[in-house]
C-alpha cells in the first residue's frame, strides 16, 4: 500500500493525502474520505520519508527535571492534549535535576533531532543562556520566566507570600522556611522572597533568616528541619517550598514529639498526592500544571506555524488549599 493507492481509494489527489498526513488545510469532505481509506487499509506513511520531504520530524523534545513528579506528569498531560491532536509525538529527556544534563539535551535536540523544544527550566546559568542564544529551533520555557523567550510560569512569589501570611494570621510568630536552591529563580529565590517579604510586612523581620536550603526530596525535608530547629529553637510555623520537603519535615516533627498542628503549623507547595495522604493532611498551593503544559504546547505550535511570532510571557495564578496541617487549635 502506498500514497497513490490510498488516494485512489479515497477518490482524491495524491497531494490531498499528503496534506492529510501533514495536518495541513483540507476540506472536511476530503479529510473524512481519506480517514476512511486509511482506516480500511491501515496505511501509515514512512516517518523517514516524511522527514526528508517536509524537513519535519513531528517530534517535540521535552526537557524535564524528573519524571517521577506529579507536577511534571500533569504538565506532560497538558502538552499531549494539544500536540497529539496535531500529529506530534513527545521525546522526553529526564535530567534528574542536573543542570549539566539540560545543556546536553539542548545540544542533542538542537541538532534538528526534533521540531521544537519545551524546556521545564530549573536554572539559567551563563552556559544555559549561551546555548539558548545559539539554538535555532522553536523553544518554550515552562515553570520559569525568561525574558525574550516564550514562557509559561507561575506566581511563585505571591503564592508563598500568601501561605506565610496565612500562618501569621493564625497567630504564628516564630516561622521558619525550608527553601529550594536560590539558583532556581522560581521555586527557590521567588518563593523565599515571598516568605521574607510577608514577615517584613507583619513586623517579623528577625525571622527572615530562619531558613534552610533543601533539595526537592522528602529525605532533605526530614534533615533540614532538624537543622532549622537546632539553629533557631522551637518554631510555631513552618513554610515549605514543596510538598515533598514538607512531608519529610512533618515526619521528623512527628518522631520528635512536635505535634502538627498542635505545636506547629505547616504548609507545602504543589498540591501533589503527598499533600492529601500525609497525617495530618497538608495545606499547600495548587497550580494549574496541566493547563500550563497545554499553553506551552500551543505557544510552540504557533512558532512552528509561522516565523517571527511575538514573544509571549504568560504567568498563571494559584490557589491556597487549606487542610489540617494549618488548622490552629
């Protein structure tokens, strides 16, 4: 079976079949006739031949920090909801939170192995900026704001400002923060600044330095809350940059006989499955991760469809989800 035979069976031209498989404009009548012929024959065009003919692979490279992450999984769902309907497949690259691997994948994908790239950004070092400057493929950054690039990001500053203010409103005055690395401008720097500025606003300046840097794991949260308590003494509030960090912290507090929420109120960030299965359940921040993935995919398709598209920087909002861990007695 070849394209000519499919065209003959559908009663259309060879070029119409070609347009069908390349997701180009076609009348509804012809599209339906071709669809039926394809369904009847099981014909699929050769990917190699399509690539040679159009210069397109119909593959989008996605560079992500870790595959076993609820936010990442939801972003990918959003991308698939848009890209699959437009004839694209995803090629996933897991960097395991290693910025050096981000650079490696940018280089590999940049050699025209894919049609475009969605980068779930972590940090943007000088090496990253240099690599992006020389990248010739369409690119969308998700999760970070990067001036001059198409990007979809979240309001990390105000979301943590809100959770910190929530604890202050419930009477907390000795509040600590378990932060992500500040080189990560969104999850690290901006979330810390939200915490710090909320304290300043409410006259608790002396607690702005009550923080520890954790990685994105439960184990790190378990260890770093111990360090925080050793340095600053008993706390009555704890704000965490991620749900995983908060889960580890609450595990240690439980083992140490420090009751949540009886002795200390705790908040996380991300509204992952962890936040709903911890004991007590975890107050957290919800982002529309799936929506962000869909928006990033649409931005990329727009770039693929025309040259010189206007750069879009889109910030999405948040919702504080209050659960048992911040319920003051």
